[in-house]
């Protein structure tokens, strides 16, 4: 059976995050959370967390392949 991967960029206090958590309960579904601020993610949630490489969010936006190298390596 095909495995479904959901990449979630939304914080736990949003409605989209709750919807992603509901979809994550389906069979063969895996959630990947891209964590931008660790304090916002201090919430019980499903999936694997990958954080940004740089502290400054401007660099993370301008250099997405470098800032998410651990995530891109995992997806390959």
C-alpha cells in the first residue's frame, strides 16, 4: 500500500494543524512537522519534527535547501 506523507508548516494553535493531525490518523500516513519556533511547538502532537538550521528566519526563507537539509535528506 502507498505511504502518504504530509509536510506540515502550520503551528499547533491553527485550524490547519488540527486538520493535519486528523489526517495523520489514517492508515499509512506519516506527518513531518517543520518547526519554526520551538516554544510554539511545546504541544503534544504526532509526527517527526524538523527544525530550521538558521536562527534568523530571513536566511531560512532565502536558502530553503540549506536550511532544511536534514529534511530533504530524509525525504530522499
